[in-house]
């Protein structure tokens, strides 16, 4: 929207988060900010990212969309950069039906966000810029407040589901379960497994689909989306880890009301699909 050019950086092969070791080579004199996203609700390596940003005088725009309640070395996701965004889309751990929230300790940023969200008006009937209507309806906000009060129990439940999945899948050598750093608390907004190769991934995905079990490929590579390739050209091959993982990753069902029986059904369906 700002006519800025996104410069994509490859990910870590374990956490699927932005790889700090690959950031500096992508920085130029035109770079303004680093924008890490906490994949599936597990925070990125924010100490290293902030250090690079400080060195190059850049902002850190934290995409904490899936990470409400996540922590990195004891610090809450959303407090780890200059400004952060959360998503309250219905598939998130906390929802308002739609929409999201911006958090920042920068008073100038906060004031500008307030102006932009209400049609560019700094006060009633006084427009200082062209903005949008991003005001959240009170009904949606009330839903969000009620969910925020129980976010800890939601995250605990998702972590319990993930732990059971880990145990049930531990005997399948062709599958790698999510890897979480010991200093991170993830929200498990997603539970994404990594499968040996694309052929087996597709066999499992189709096998589960035929049994009425929905899965998702979380996610196709961002740098190969038409919105970017149409404007900046085909970048296939530029981010080999992202491209490889997108061919082998599979998001399994995970939700707070999921029972052990539900999870056993999913894992048994995976085993049947592999035969």
C-alpha cells in the first residue's frame, strides 16, 4: 500500500521462523524495517533480530498475528519490537470475529494509528490525512475482551493437544513434529508436521481428506504469490528452505475442544494413508 518493495528472507528449517543469519545480506540503503512473523505462535529469535535492526538503524515491525500470549525468554510477544500487530481472525486462539490490534510503546506511532483507523481524522471532522475505517465495533470488542480473560487456559489446552500429538506421532520416522525452543512458549495456533517428501505429504493429505479430516498447507511460499511475482518477477529458487518446507509441511486439526479420541483418529488415519 505504501509502494514499498518487500525483500523476502529465508526461514529456519526447525522453527520455520525468519532466519537472523540471512537478514543482513538482504539489507540495503533503502531498507526501512525488519518484519518477523512468529510462525504458528512461536516467537522468532528477537534478540538477534533487534541487534541487527539497531546496527542498521531499522525499525522492527513484529507480526504477532498468531502469538497472543506467547513468550520469548519471559517477554510477551508483541512487546519485542517497535510496533506489533495481532490478528483476531476466527481461526486464531483469540477472536473478535474479525480484525486485530496494534500495540506499541511509541507514542508517535500510537497517535498515527489512531488517526489512520478513523478515516485520517485527528479529531472529529478534522482530517489530517487519508485514512481508512478500521474502527472495531463494540460487539466485536466485547467478544475479544471475554476471550482475553481466558487466553491462558486456551493456550494451555492447545499445548496439551500438541503434547499428545507429539507422543502419538513419535513412532512415525517419516514425520517430524514441531520443534519449540526451550526459552519459548508457543501458542500452537497451528500444529504443522513436516513429512519426508512431497509425494508422501500428498498421500497423507489426500488420505485424510477422503476420511473427512481437513488439513492445511501452512503455508505456500510468500515470495511466490502472484501479488509479488507479477510486480517483482518470478523469484523461484531464491528461498530454498521456504520452498522445500512448503512442499512437505501439513497442518493438522488442533482446537481447544479436541479430545484424545479425535487426535487418535487423526493419527490412525495418517498411518493408514501411509500404507
